[in-house]
């Protein structure tokens, strides 16, 4: 187990050290004082992991929001028409298309 500051650890480093802390506590061979220190370190490591995961979630949410905004902006360029359709023309088989055929 390292004594590096928790805030300097990557997610993987903090997770791996947390696994070591849990194993040490589960053996029950540590003194009460050492068990308390391990527990405190484990709590700090778990908080660090959660902090990193929360940051990753925020980054993913921001990226998907930007991607959705880009797609939404792209659909606005066609004036709301479906891709490949022409504004003012009825789709084949639609009621407006049948009316146009009946009028001719």
C-alpha cells in the first residue's frame, strides 16, 4: 500500500489500493489502530474513485449533449423535412399524393 496523497492517484491506482485495503481488513490480523488507519484510507480511496467516476459521467453527458445538439441542428437545416424529402411534394401513397392523382 502506498502513502501517496489520494488526490494524486488515478482511478486505477485508487481502485487497486482500495482492493488491497479491503483484503487487509478482511484478514483481521491488523491491530485496532492499523485497522482504523486502513479504514480511513479506504474511505478516502473510495471517495477518490467516486470523484473520478462522477467527472467521467459529466464528460460523457456533455459529449452526448453536444452530439445530440449537432444532430438536432442538422435536422433544422432542412426546415424540419425528413432527410431526402422535398418540401412541398407529397410522399408517394400519402393522402395528399392521392388527391393530386385524382385531380389530374
